[in-house]
């Protein structure tokens, strides 16, 4: 068997116990996700067919990604490729094989179109051979550490907003503008079904002014929300109080050991308030906007040297919108209620680990003002029913005083 060594020079390699073999979940397609333990030290792997007679050699180096044929030694060059390995803590890389469209993609961070650094489309007559590719081989003295294999290759943008079956149109599917509920992970579908119903609302029959009362509590000195937000000003940066980097977490139910913190959380974001850049512990999540709007900025990964790492997208979510997070996508973001908005944003967020997740990392990692990665324990500011009662009493007191003032004026 003959391989290249990255310099287009063939070399023979005998497969034995010195090699780690990763089998593609579907022949000829998938995404291989990996970590490089030694920063900018080049790392490589091989992709080849069932009888291991032919395939491709992939080399990640600083500022370049190279792919070469094993037999013909032809290098598949992407002339626009300028990035390869980056010296960033926590960064990970991926390589996508797509036999149907005859494409190789590679990049870092979340495996998606927005994070592509290398692209090559092979000729039409290569499809049959690409479909014969079955496995990835890594030399065990390599600095490359396999993390995950995804079944499907990178093919198109991933919609952020979710639509239910009864709302989804043919245009939505053709334009790829919404994520159908049926295409979410099984865990996300379960969470969606819990919080998407018509009666799962903030302004309920027993408290139709709930959202207005929360706005009042946020803006009125002495009220619960106003005071609690100020108590939390040092939550993310203890030495640098920042009122705008605060939001309220009102929890529903209890921690059942299946999510980072309590799985159902109502979050309250006053105008101009935001979160630090943070991740979601590899958990699934569904987020529904009850009131106002929130801006979400997405990042490819989280590390303590994010300078130079640009976000790959952002989106606004308005009242009624639902978005999602899975173990593989939308994990790292920053939320902000933009200063151009005129009211608080109130959301319901629900979290749950994949059924195969045995780690259950119970923190959200975030970056402080010095770009240092810290752990945040997703705790509770108040239990929902208690919070609702507090806000009801505040609202009742406010209206009594308002009515008394009106009577005096009359």
C-alpha cells in the first residue's frame, strides 16, 4: 500500500496496532472532527477505501490545509485557503467528505458552511471512487485526537429559526429558511414539544399583565427585578461591576440530572443588557421568545484567546420565534437585548443532554473581560411560582397607588 507524506513523495505504510481506524458511518460521506494536541505542529490522517488500496492523504499545517491522492500523488489545491492550524486553546478542526456532490471541505470550530477554510470539488467521474471510501486512519504517534464522526457532510447553511409542521411551507423548504421541527435532534424535538404549545405563554389568564409587570419591576427602584439585577453586577467579572452584563434566571421545576442546571429557565433581559460569550456544555436546547426581542451572535468555538476569532453570524429573534442548540451546532454565542429596542426581552430556555452524553458537565464556560475562560454555575435567581407571586404583589401595589393618585386628581 502506498501513501504520500504530504510532500507528494510516496511512502509505504503497513497498517498495524500503531494506527487508529475511524469507520465512516456512511460510505463516502461524513464529517471527521478532531483536536490537535500540540498547537501548530502539523497533523495528518488518511481516508481510504475498504480494501485500503487507495484514498487521500490530508495534512493540516499552519496557514494551509493540503489534500493529496494516495496513488497518483496529485495535490488538490484550494487557491483561496490561507488558514490551517491556529494557536488557540480549545480550538478543534473538521474535514467533510461529500461523495454525492464530489466535495471536500475543511475548517475549524463548528462544522458548518460559515466556518469553511478549505474547499475542493472533484471531477464528475470521481463520484464512484468517493463512494468507496469507508475509513479514516490516524497514526497513533500523531498529535491528532479524534473527537467525533458525523454521518452527514457539510452541504448548506443551517437555519436558526424553527417552524412547526403546520406552519412550514414549500417555499420555506426550498429556500432553506427555517429548521423543520422534524429535522431537530430527538432531544430538541422533545424539548420543543414541551414549550411550544398555545397555552405555554407568559401572559396567562390568571395574570394577563405579567410581561408589563416585569417591565415595571425592572424599571422601578425598590422592586425585585431592579434590585436583583444590581446585586448581580459582579457575577461574571467580580472586580469589574457591570450592570449591563446581567440578566435574570427564573427556574421552573427542579434539576433532574439531565441538564446543566434546572432544565426550564425563564430569562429576563432588560434593554441594553447582554451575556458574556459562553457555551452550553454540549447540551441540547430550545429557546422561545415570549416578549420583546433578542440578538444572538454565534462563534465557531470558545477559548481563552478569542481575539482574532470573529463571529460567523448573528440573528434577531422576536416575540414568538423559536431557536435551537444541539451538541454540534449553535453552542457558543452571546445574547444581547439591543439598545435600539424599547422593552425587555423575556425568553423560555430549556436544556437537556443527549441520551449518549455520559459526561454531564454542569457548567457554562464563559469569557470574562480579560478573555479568561471561567465556569458559570447555571443557578436560579428565583423559583417561577414564587417570582410570579412577587411580581403580582408589586403590580397590585403599583396599580393601587396609581388609582389612588387618579382619584386625588379628580
